[in-house]
C-alpha cells in the first residue's frame, strides 16, 4: 500500500527556513494540517497552501500537538475560515479563552510579542474538537491516533498516521542534514520523568518515521527517540552537577548557553543551523524551564 503524500510547509519563521513547519495531508475533499503555526507566519502558510492549489478556506481540519504559540497561534484564525481544530483536553480551554496564555507569553516576550507571534485569535467553540488519549480520528479515508505525550507540556499530543508519528516538540528539535537533536525544555511544565514515559510509549508504537514540528520528516525514528533519551539523561545529569551551587537564573542561562555552544562546535554546526536551532528552541527558555523544574519538582 502506497504511503499517503505529506507536504512539509516551511513557515519561514522570522525569515529563517527549517525552523517551524506545518504538515499538509490531502485526501478527497479533506485538507488536514498538523499544526497551524503562529499568526506571524500566515502569509507563508498561504503561499504553501497555494503551491498545492489551496486557500486557507480549503483547510478542513487542523490537528495541534499542543498550544504553544509557534504551534497553535494561527488556529483561531483558521477556525474562522471553517477548519475544525483538534487539541488536547488540557489545552482546549486556552484556545477558547486565550487571555491567560497571551498574558503569560507577553511576560516572557514583551514588545517582541507581535513580531514573533502575530495575532492569536480565540478558536470558535463550535469548531473545536477534543479527542481523548488513544482516540482514533477518522477524516474521510485518513486515520490518525492521538497519543498523550507529556513531558514538554502537559497539553501535548503526538499523532500517529500510517507509519509516521507527528511528534510536535516531545520528539525533540532536529534540523535536516545533521545527526543531532535537542530537547526543547521551556517552563512551566517540563518534567523529565513524564517525558521519559512518553518516549517509552512512543517506542512501543513501532512507527518507522517521525516528524517533529522543528523540522521535517525523518526515516530513522528509533535513532531519534534513542538520541532524545540520551539528551534528556545528559541534561538532567548536567543540572544535578550545576544546581547545588545555587546559581541565579542569569548564571544558569549563561552556563547552559555555554554547554549548548560546546555541543554545537563538537557537532560542526554552522552559524546558520545554530540560528535555526535557537529560533526553534531558544536556549534561554530551556534554562528557565530547567530552573523551574529543579525548584518545583526536584526540590519539592
């Protein structure tokens, strides 16, 4: 049986290729997107759809892995064009009433909010669908399975489709062309134990291919999950070595940035690729997530 064609749409986030993707799957009258991307990349989304002979009004369904702005920011706008929006139960209330989500992001990004993320409109409630864990989502002849995969965020689903897993952020961040990945670890819900459980669950599904939102479709799913496990283990070990000295958040950001820079040099990453990783997975944000995890989970 032939694989269904899946189109990777590069959303050219902050004018950088291979940083943020959404994925288009078509069958009959259905045009399904995995992720909406942020509001700031709607123009790039429209170009990507037009390349396939579609407009935003032709998008019938959007499956969000989670509600972080780079993944779900344009979902409300697409719901107003007629798309049904699928999201984790924990994330659903924040799409209907995004005030808290926007306020939280504004505290982090300040004056950069609009440039980075654009407009975040509420999802029309009648367009919102909330599948349960392991529920099969049937869209015409297309079948997806929502898999609860916390660790990066409590409101995270991965979606299994044929032999492919759309892994959002729980599968790591990986730029094509390099055998290297990073785990995105922002606050407030980073949890190493839950993330490891999610990796174990994903392994049990035995899919061959994996498609992180950052960035692209890869044929070596087992390698990616193994490497992700190693990265989580190494990061937690690093944290255990650093935190007894009680560094300030500024110190932790500096130390973590230096550690990431050392990894980049060891892997021979170009400045351009390092920039793509930084946009997809800001180093300072991961340091903040590590600090919160240490204080809220490890010190509890």
